[in-house]
C-alpha cells in the first residue's frame, strides 16, 4: 500500500474511534422506557423495587424535607411504598441524554393515591425529575430524584 | 515503515479518537463554578441575568405550579427577580457530568429573601437541581431547573 492510503486509513480510524463514543441512537426514548419500568418495579415490589433502580450514591431531594444522600439513607424513607393502600404513578413528559450515552434525565408528572386521615382514598399530584447514569457494569441507575407540587 | 508499525499507528489513532471524546477534566467543579456565575448574573441583572443562563428550550418545574416550557414562557414568571427587595441565593452541594462533557447537573440549597405582607424582610429556604447542556456554540445553558421546599 502507498503511504497516502495508510494516512487515509489512520485518519478514518481516528474518526471512527471518536464516533464510537458519540453515538446514542434514540437514547431519550430508552430512558423514558426505563422510567416506566422503574415505576412498575415500585408498583410490583414496593420500596425494594424502587430502590433497585437507584445508584448506591444517589441523592433524593424530597419536597419539604432535607436532602437524602445514598441509597441506604433514602431506603429508610421509602417504606410508604410497601403499604398496599399507597400507589405512586409517574409519567415521563420529556428528557435528554449525553452524546456519549452515559448520563441522561427524564421529567414528568406523578399521582400519589393513598388514604387520608379518615381512611378515604384520594390523590395528590406533582412533578418530578430523575437524573440517570449508566453504571460501569452497563445498567442505568438514578443518581438524583426530586419531586415537587403542582402539575 | 513496516506494515506492523502502520497497524500499531492505526490502532493508536483509533484509541486517541475514542479518548478525545471521553475526556472531561474536573467537569463537575466547572459546573459548580458556572452555577455561582448564574446566581451572580441574577443578582446583578435580575430576570434578564437569570434568563441569560437558560437554553431556549429549557423547562422550569416550579414548586406548586405547572411545568413551564421554553425560555419565553419561563421569562413571564421571573419578574420577581427585578424587585430590589427580593434576593435569591443558591449554593451547589454536588453534581455530575457526562464523560464526553456535554451534559451535567448541579444540586444544592437556596435562600429567598423578600418582604412579607407586612413589609417585614424574611427568608424562605429550599433545594434545587439544575441540568446543564453544552450548546453548539460552546457555552453551557440550563435545560431544566427545579426547586422544592426544605433544606
């Protein structure tokens, strides 16, 4: 082969290498699908299902309470998901993902059905944002979760 | 040069290309610095300073209100920053960034100083999260901003 051809090959290899790291085909839709699986896990398995989608170093920013740092600390506050009268539904409205496909976010609205003090079933509504990071072993986990009031 | 040496060069170029896209030296600190500049812009220039750090397609998730989509819609609600009695301070506590350095987030706590109905100055406190995306022209802009109560 000529030197010129080799140079073209070297350049092509460099560009392919750069490209390999920047592809994320339809990554946002994948995160929105993941968000629905996250909700289903919480519906099926309560707090343990919810926690299985959190990174070990996740932070939770609950409305009206202090920041919770780490999955263990967050876990202590999630027991309400194990009460069969409580149902938490959330629906992603949008999101985004990094070009290299390792960090992304989703946001949307939630409905929390539960019994009030008189035992009557009712719903409260709000919004949320979840930030996702791809873990070293390949799965996506939530690294930040936050909710507030109003839809 | 021998074919073997060329092959080594091709491989090295591929790896360098891949690496070029995954470097983000100290990106999270840079975002936390940006967050402080964002606050300063709002302190110095009110709503216009605040809005200058938002992407055109940003979403705002204000506590107690519906989602606001797009900088223009968000702008309609930011006039309170132009009242000289109002002061919004926020301090990043942590964050993260994608390996290719194009998407990141910061979160922390805020203090909002203002006058109550009786004209008395006081503060309310809360938490926030900001999601940042590097724009095509190279600057970072907030694509999602959310706040809630409790520190």
